[in-house]
C-alpha cells in the first residue's frame, strides 16, 4: 500500500514567528497558522465560518526567511507534511499534537500587507526548506511547441 503525507494550507499567522537554533546551528522557526472555512448553511439560512489553528515548523533558510518577513496577521501559503508528536507532561499526563513541517512556502498579499512598518518585500528566491544552496534559482527553459510528429492523434 502506498503512503502519502502532504498538506497545503493558506492562512494568516496567529503570532509572530519564533526563531531558534539547534546545537548544530540549524535554524528552526515555529509559528501558528489560522485557516478559515466559510460556507452557507441552508438549514440556518446564514453564512457560517470555522477557524482551524495549526502549529507549523520551518527549518533552515525557510525558517529564517519566514522569521524575517512575517508577523502576526500576515497571510502565507505553506506546503509540507503532517507530523504527530507525543510527550508526557510534568503532571504525568500523556499529551499529543499534530503540526506541519514546512517544506515550501509562498508569501501572500501585497506590499501593504507585510505586517510591519517599513518592511521590504521578500526576496525572489528558492524557498525549499531543504535547499542549502544559496545560489540563484535555476532559470527555467522556454518550452518549445510540440512538432506534428509528437502529437498522439
């Protein structure tokens, strides 16, 4: 049986990102994301809304960029994988939670929605979490139209 663990969310930060570093000097950025869902309830004849709060973790350069350019309320799109954590509290109770480990992200909104006064727009760079190459992103090749011999019909 094949397995697949992929999450794509668009929402707003619920708090300012918290950046820290591991003992091996890897950046880790933790932030909360609020994702809203709206629908019309025919039974109640009203528009309803629910909000889901999700904990997110971004590593390395992605975490540093999110910490630098995002603040509470800033819209962002994240793509990653669902992670399940368990631990025992200081009172001896078993605790658990789901979080999203961010692999890719996209800043949303315009320059007027940067979240803090004087913010510069984010850099146009590769935002893959596991990309440790600080070089420029690859330039995509211009697609060529297919030749008549390539058309399957």
